[in-house]
């Protein structure tokens, strides 16, 4: 029994020794490729696991990097979009300031060459009823605005004050059907009356009717129409517009359409003439 | 005391809305009539007297701020419309959104037709609304009015329940 145990021990010991030697020897045997046999065996046996783990780790790492990268890109995109929005706003603001400055420069220039006293006013409300064309301005009696005072813009005649309060006034535009301005054709000195064109409220037309011009009068398309001063409201010589079309008409008078020189679609700052019209005599320099 | 206060406040709001819309989108303010919404609501909820008085006040405010050289045309028109709405509300059940939509459509059309007829009678040279323009105005007033009335009614009901 003891002998059998010793034999088993010894075989075990033999095996261990052989294995140890194999390990030691294999450590010193160059199996090609610079790797020992053990290394090759271990490489062969374990490298698939390593590859697997490495692949998983790489994928995870790539995913993680991509996630963070994407988050970064997303964040950067958001930041850039915000910046673009900010710059767009800034650009709009600058454009608005430039436009405002241009408008004020025009008005200042007009104010300088006008031989009459004027007061600048901002439009605070446009027409709210379909049947009339008028605007409300932020200047009234306290600023020296009086009833029937002519209202002009940098580009031409706008209308007249039809109602005035202490701090605001209502201006009837030339486009209103109830308006009327005494005018003359600058070239031929033919006189007539300009008023809002007959039409539907929502037709969007901004043409004016030039009425009471005799059928034989000398009027051609492109003629400049200026105020005549005969209505004793508007000073003489202010530009109203240009003749757009001339028709024969059905009776004694021609049918003439005038394109106003004032831009009614973008009225913002206007000038109200202070003082009675009959004392005014404007020069041609206004144009 | 509360009803006149709220009516005046509503007219003031209508003025502000009309002014704001006219500033923001010149030309488009003509297709909405917030003053009409005020008087129609007053007529529907308070009867002909309330509708008529609200119409008078709203019409005059509208005349003064947006009207032509002859004052009172909108006032007169809106008195008639406010009264008619009040009478209608007393005789028919006009509490539902559908009925209110119809009332607003008819009120807008009647308001415009009355105004144009009165302008012609008083020799006030005013533009006329085309059929399309009138339909747009009526539809817009009706849709906005129904939504607004619903909101106001809900608030009133909530306040009544609380009290």
C-alpha cells in the first residue's frame, strides 16, 4: 500500500518536473517570430479572447467617444446656431438703425431746406377701419399742431390733420376718398384736384385720382404733380406724385391717375407744417 | 358698477389691439374689428341695453381714433348692431359656439352694410368693402370672437363658482 502511494507520488513528481522543465526549456527555445513555444501556445489559446475583449472594449470606447463627440458637436451646433441668431438679430438691428438714420437724414435735409417751421411726429396707429385712410401721430396741440395742418414726408405730401388733441392728431391721408388737394402739373401748369381713388377698400391700390382736368389740357404720363396752393391748406410747390395714366374720360374732363411720391405703406416719421398755409411760399428746392 | 368698468376696459383693450395690429401689419387691421366683438359680447350677455350702450361707446372710440372726418357713423352703426344682438339674445338661445359664430358673421356683415349705407346717406366719401373683403372680415371676426368669448365665459364661470 505504502509502495503504491510512493509510486503515485513519484509519477506526480515526475509529471511536475517534466512540466517544469518543459516550461523552463520552452522559455529558452525560439519558436520563430520572436516568441517562445509557451508564448505561442498562450497566444494561440488566449488571443481570441483578447481579440474579443479588445474588440468589445474598442467598440465601447469608440461608442463612448462618438457619444461624447456627438454631444460635443450637438453642443457646438447649438452654440453656433445661437451665435448665428444673435448675429442675424444684430444685423437686423444695424439695418434698422441704418434705415432709421437714412430716414431721419432725409427728414433733416427736408427740414433744412423747407422755408417753413415743421414738427416731426411718429405714426402711432394706422387706419383701423376699412372705409377710411388715416393715421394717428404722436404730436398734438401741445407741439403746435393745428387743424388742417399739412403733413409731409421726405418723399412728398402725405395728407392733412383732420382732428387734433393735446398730445395726438389724426391725419387724413391723400389716399382717403374724402381727401382733396389742389394741384398743378408742373410742366404745363394745368390745375386740378387730387384725391383718393374710387375703388374697393381691400383692393390695395395706392393710386390717386386727378380730377377736373379739362379734356383738352396738356398732360402726359410722367408729368410731375405738385401742390398748387389754391386750397389754402397745402403750401405751393410740394411734390404730390407723377402722372401714371391719362385717359380720355367720358365728359369734359380727362381721367388721370397719379402715383403718389409719398410711400404710404411704410409711414413712420412725418413732418407737420406749423403755421398758416397762406403765409407759405415754397421754393422749387424742396424737390 | 362692475359691468360698466369691464365694458370700458374691454373697449380700451379693443383700441389697444386695433392700434397694435395697425402698427404691426398696416392694412391688415382693417380686416379685424375688435370693437364689434366687445359690443356683440355685451349684447349676448347683457341684453339690448348693454349691447346698445357698449356699441355707442365702442363706436365713438372707433370714430375718434380711426374714423373719417364725420364723427358718429361707427357709433350709430354699432348702437344698432348692439341693440339687435341684445334683442336676438333675449329671444333665442345664442349661448353655443355655433350660434355665436353665426351672430358674429351676421353682425359684421350688418355693421359693414349699415356703415356704407349711412355713409352714402350722409354723403361721406368712404371706400366700400368688396364681397371677398367683407367675407374675410366677417370670418376673422367670427372665429376670433368665438374663441375669445369662450375664454371670457370660462373665466366668468370660474369666478362665479369661487364666489
